[in-house]
């Protein structure tokens, strides 16, 4: 069944060239970010650029090993690899090295490994294996439940470390599921919830609730095109809530306004169900459920924000939403990062001339904020180049994923796409102040072995799988 | 195998392009459209360290160094860069309290959040050495060296003046000065501020987030080195000045000594005085408060600011005017019957021989004689009325520099007061007053207000036989011994020079007349120097009269002219004359032979004895 082919002539060199370009630009940026006159040798192992050089060679060796391995190894051992990374995630919680309050690292002499990164590979494989299996049906809720379990197990262990940023990455897999048939509605509802989430934190709760109801009834009017039914529905609600207000005012019942609004809506719902059954207007159910769901969601967000999120997380979100301006407190990172990028101008200050990054005004400038170095020293030209390179790489992965004949390869390809996209969007979005500070690295560019190696493995396993479509005619 | 969801790949593509679109748009706005970030980044990283120039040095006329500079360090703070730090370590080094730290930080914040301002000024070199090592622990703080004034001898405070911080008014009106800069506040320091201050320089450094200097910005292209202030040679003779201050200890008053041939001020003593170095350093404000609340007003620059009636010394001027107006001659004699009587007016006089001619009247300081002279001047028939006569007299008086600001280099000085006719018109009506009404002017009492500097200038004018150069305190700027042209222009009085020897003869006799001849100032006699002098007693309605003496010496080719005022010192001969005489001896002979006279003055305490009474 297996055809012998020359891997090195069939492998997708476009992707490899893009990969190498980004890695080299990343190294140059790290060199610039930590450069100082005393250590200007590029192989100086006491400096991050020296270490990163070694890590890049390591990554190339790993890429080589990944490509020479039989492609069937990855699908066959998908669950085993998944199990191993989960085990590592558990072990790191027990014996891991605690840095910055998070137990996320294994330390082997000079080498520090972050299992949360490698877990992406295992999860992507397990997901690809499970979703591509013949018995899997996206409409089957039990199957969907299992998929969620596969994704959530590593995410939860990582969240516990705690490393919220790395845990959030696992939401990217929802994109993969969408490609595999997950209802677009769920995706839309997800987006709607995100918008509502933001609105809830900015605007007064009461305004949102009333606005939601008005929108709900108006949508009903537009879809149903029947003014009489619209008036009846509206009057039922107004009458009910009016009665409750009357009771509150004159009978002295201690009811809160929110309680009245929602109780009226729920009781109205019972009355509406009679009409819905009578007139057979099924769309009204959806509208009613969305309306009620949104209102409850609003309350939940408020509650969650005040009671579940940690103060520093609340602060970061507040700053992003412009509700909290404290340029020297929690907003410091973003502020300095934006200054660095903004001060680069069109063509940048020149290699090694960045003052913001060189003089450590930007924190984590060689890891999470590496994009600042590019922005400051190479300006708009540099940042555009990086964005274009990433875009071409992502598009190429998309094209490659679509040409796969096996579900496993396609799903794995989409997983690589989704994870890369998530990192790309969140990391750059964070450095330019569009998204809250979520500490995740910029793929291939940020300093750090675990991240570089993980993305290398993801990319090259996919390239290896891509070749396999010529080897096996599944 | 065809996947039914394949079309969804376009959703991913669209999503990707949406992201790219947003990113590129945001970067375009951040990096290309908005230019403000570059300056923000510069503000982060650039630290402007002002290089304060050393102020010009001040020497005395003999080349002795009077004022120089020493480096101190100002601890500066940029509130925006301050992070939490170990306050107790900080306080230990600087020897201040936690509360103080909070207050000073608050002040700095109120001044400006982004630009640096002084947190603690004038940190000593010792503290600086300790601080420098630990400075990295205190982000937002840095040290700025700055020279401050030092004095070789703690004398001549009023003449030299002092430097202090610029006030807000100056900062607003003169772009040269920034908050925390120093400026000359009085004396030479103020008068020659623009010469002495030099030019500030700046070093632009780049600092990292921990406020550590990482190097010069653009290889120092923006740096400017400070230009040291220009040195000044003052006209003071510091030994004479020091001696004058010594003589004036425990007395209130002043000594002004001028070189008649140039108008150079040799000594400018204001007593009580203060130690100029006490107005520098961190204790400055406390010292200043004590000094300014002292009832003896040590900060009051008496030689320039205090006005007194000139008393009998003014007879010299009236004599000269009488000669010029030809109402008297050298030999003109007047009788004195224990004073001058005319109608209800009586000006008493002490006992002396009578009648006297002009030099003898000066020798004896006869009141009656000068009442007669004064009335003849005012009632001179060549003038149609007493008002014209008075105006003529006043013009002569003004030509001596009275009643006007002498064009000295001090920025503050008072005009003094020589009344105009309108002054008397207001009191008596235009025709309601006569020479008799203003008779007290004849003997230098009444409304006249004259400063010790003006009085010394008058003496110099007499010594010069009728002209003076505006008294000044600086004789050289930089290497040049050239100063402002106005100090080279001769001010010539309205009195012909031929009349001066007559008056000078009288002054000679007042000091050197034989015993029993009625000389009023024999105490001022020096054996081999012909001192010419005139005593004066300024009436003081508040207490004991002020003792005044003016003198110059030697009689031929005078080297020094001076005025001495001792408040509440009684007769001119009592204290002022001996002090003037000792000053002359000191200046011309450089040592004091008359120990008894010196001891008499040194032991005199007019301040504490007065209080005890």
C-alpha cells in the first residue's frame, strides 16, 4: 500500500521557507532586544540570543526527526501521545518548578520545558484522531461531549497551574470543529456572547436588559410581520410588569426592579407558549429563548466578573475597555508596548537603536512582547512584513489542510492553523493594545524553547502528514 | 472524497483577512499617522542633566579671592518614574523623615509629573558618595551637581550680596531661569548677575527603565558644555572692609570709603552685618528668617538705603554755595552770640571765639555763621524771590549727587531727599515761607535725607575740588580692567574749583587745628597724614543723635574719602570721627599705631548698653 517517494522533494518548501524566515527574524529581534555591548558575540550562551540560537538548531533537528518518522506513527500513537502530555501536565503540578507564581515548568539543568506548550501537539492529534474516526458524528451530542472533554482536560490542568493565557488557547479548537460541521449558530452565539460580555461591563445592566427586550420584541415584529400579535405580546408583558410594580408600590412588596422585569418575562413566556402553540409560530420560541438567555447571561457575567475573576484580571479587562486609565499601574506593559511600536514610525529607528526595548521599558521584550522590538526598530515596514509573512503562512496551511484526503490530516492541519491564528491574533493584538494582556508567545519569534519546539513540531508533523497523501491512498 | 463543509474554508480565509485588515489599520495609525509616540518614547529614555556653570569668582582690588564655588549635589526626582522603594534606607542616607519624603514627593508631583524637579537640594559630597551607590534602588531619582558659593572671609555681606533660588516671577519673565536655578539676590551678585552666571550646559543621556544611565544620546551631539561665569575684580579693599566691620561691631551704622580719583568704593560697611555664607546651604531659610526678624535689621543695607539728615557736615556744601553765589568770601565774618537769633527763630551754638571767618567757622562748626550764609543765599537780591533763591541753592545741592540716585552699579539705592519749593508751598503756601522758615537746612537738619553713600561721595567731590565719578564697586570684569563707561564720566558740580581749597582749609583746621583753637575733630588727627574732616550730628527724634563724620586724606592728592555714621552715637567727634580716622590710618599706613584709640572704639558697645538702659 505504501509508495516510496522522495520526502524532500515532495515536502512543501513554501511553508519551510516562511518558517525559516520568521524564525530568523525572531532571532534577530531577540538579539536586538537583549543586546548589550559587553556581550555582542552571537553565540554567547549567557545571553538569550545565544541560547535561542541553540534552541533554533534544536528545532531544526526536531523538524528533521519529525519528517523522517513514518506518518502513520502520528495517527496511531495520537491517544498515547495525548495521554503522555496529560500525564506531564499532572506531574508538573506536583514537581514542577514555580516561576512567577505558576507551576508550569520542568527544569533539566539549563533547559526549561513547559508541558503546556507540548500539550497542544497531543491535543491536536487526539482531536484529529477522534473527530476523523468513522463513528464520529458532530450532530451526536455524546460525541460532541467527548470532543469537549478532549479539549478541556489539558485546558483545565493548565488553568490550574495557573496559566490562563495558555489555557485560553484551547478555545481555538472550536474553529476546527466548525470546519468539521459544528453549527455556525453556536459560533455566532459565541460571538454574540462576547459582544454582550463587553457591553455588560461597559454599560449599565438596566440599559442592556431593556435594550435586549426592545430588540427582542422588534425582531419578533419584523419576522412575524403581524402588528396585532406584536401588540398583544408587548401588552402582556407590560401589563404583568405593571401589576408587579403596582404591588411593589402600594402593597409594599419588597421586590427589586430587576426581579420584576425578569419575573414578568418568565410569566409572559408561559402565556406566549399558548399563543405559539395556537398560531404555530416557532420562530418566536427562538427569539424568546435568545432574549431570556441573553438577560441571564448579562447577570452571570456581572456576577462572574465581580466574584470569579481575580482583581488583576478585572483590572486588565477594565483597562482594555477604557474604563480604567492607569498608565503606570496595570496598564504599564501595554502602554510602554504601544509607545515602543508607535515611536518606530514608518521605517523604524534602525537595528539596535530601539530605546524602549533596549532600555527595558517594555517588559518581557524578548518573549511575549517581541513584536515591540520589530515595531520600534523596523517601523511600520517591519510590522507589516511580519504580519504578511504570518498571513501567507496561515493561508498556506489552510490550502494544505484543504488538499488532504484523510480527515486526520485535515483536522490536524486545521488545528495547527487555529492554534497559530489564535497566538498570532492574541499576541499582536495585545502588543498594539487591541486585546487584553494575555501572556502567550508570538509563534516562532518569541524567545523560549518550549514554544519554538512545539510550533515546529506542529508545523512539521503537518508537513509530514501532507507528504503522506502521496504515500497512502486512503 | 468531497466534504460537505468544504466551503467553510472561505470563512477561515475571511476571518484571517479581517484580522490582517484590523492589524494593519491599527499599526498604520500607531506608527505612521500618530507622531506623538516618538516624543513619549524620548521622554521615557532621555534624561537632561543640566550642567551648572561655576559662577564667576570675585576678587578684591588687591587680587585677594573673596568668593569662589564648591560643588554640592541636588537630588532630583521625576515623579512619573518613581516606583515603590525602601523608604527607610532612603531616609537614612539623606537624614530626612518618612513624612518629609511624602511631602517632597507631593510637591514634585504638583510641580510636574513628567519633568524633573529638585527633591532635596544641596546634598553634601559625603552624602552624595553614599547615595550614588544606592541610587539604582530608587528609580525616578537622580543627582545633579551644582556649584554653590563659598566665602574666604565672612565679611562684606552687603557689598558682595548673596545668591538664592529664583522666584516664580523671574522664571516667568526670563527664559534663562528654570525652577531651582540660582540667581544673585543682592550686592555684586545681583548687580553683575549676567556677568557672573555664565551659561548653563546640558548633557543628554539615555536611561533605562531602572533609571540607570546607559550612555550619551546621539554620541553627545546634543550636549552643550557649561560656560563658566566671568570673574569680577571688585573695588573693595578686603582688609579695610574687614577692619571697618570690626570697628563697627556692637554699633549700628555704616562706613563708606571711596577713592576720590576714581569713585571706586574701598569699603562698604553696614552694621550690624551678617555672615554671607550663612545664607547658603540647607539652613538658609531659617537663617534668613532670623535675620529678617532681627530688630537691628542686619539685612538692611544702610550705606545705600538709610537716609539721615546730614547735620553739620552739610555746612561744607552751604559754604561752597555761598562762595559760588558770591554772598560770602573767605574772609567774611559773622558774629555768634551763642547762636543765631532772628525774630522768634533761635538756633543755638556752642561756645567759641567770635567773630569767625569761613574756614574758622568750619573748624568750629559755628551754627550762627551758616545760618547767615544760608539766609544770604536764599535772600540774594539777584533773585526776585526767596523761591528762586531756594531753587538756585537746590540746584547746587543736587550737583553734589544729593536727592538723586547716584549712578552706582548697585541696583537698589535710594534717592534721598532735598525738598523742592512745592514741598514748602504745600505747608506754608506759595508766599507763606521765607529763608527763616527753612533755616534748619543751613545746618543740615530738618527735611534733608541723605544716604551715607551720597555723603561719602560729597566728601570725594570736595577732595577732587568739584567733581566726582559715580561710586562703584567693580573695577574689572574678566581679565579686563574696563567697566561700564558711565563710571568714567566726570560729574562736575556747579561750584568753581577755586572755592574748594577754602572749605578744605576749614576741614584741615577742624582736625589739625592747635589745641584750644576750637577744632571740633582733633580726635581724628593722625601725626603724619593731613586728614581733612567735618563732624556732624544728625538730630534723631527717636533717641540719641547720630554721630557723623566725613573725611578725606591726605589733604594733597587724596587717596580716600569716607563717611562714617554711628547711630545713637551722639556728637560726630565721639565715635564717627575716631572710626574714620582709624580707617584712614588702616588704608594709608596698613597698620594701627594708635592702639588706645582702636581699643576705645572696639570696646564701645552702643547696642547692648542701650538695651540695658
